[in-house]
């Protein structure tokens, strides 16, 4: 389903998306074009838990928060930790 359609149907919900189609717009940013709705909820903790469970299974998923704009941009940031 196209992101614009999803966002219009569920503007005030947390949405977990899988099977995402993205358009690369820069070295670190992409725009979500469409995806498969895996879960819709009002509960932030619930969507975060489901997101983490899917990631542990190796699934490529993202979630949106209420009010995410029509232009759903994802920025991939390199995680840099401290080695001890």
C-alpha cells in the first residue's frame, strides 16, 4: 500500500511497516514509498516492542509515529559506541 494512502487512513496511529519500497534521496536518507502494514496501534510501547521483535527475526521494518508527514523520510545513522 502506498505511504500516502496509509498516512491518510491512519493519521493518528503508530504504524509498523514491512516489505518497504524506498527511494534513495541522499547517501544516508531514503523516502518510504510503500509498504505492507504489519500492525496499527495507539500504544507506543507496543509498536516499539513489535518493531524490536521483527528486527530480531531479521525483518526489514520501520514504524511511523502519529503525525508522520506525507513525506516519510528515514535517515540511517551509523551507530558509534565506546569500546572499553
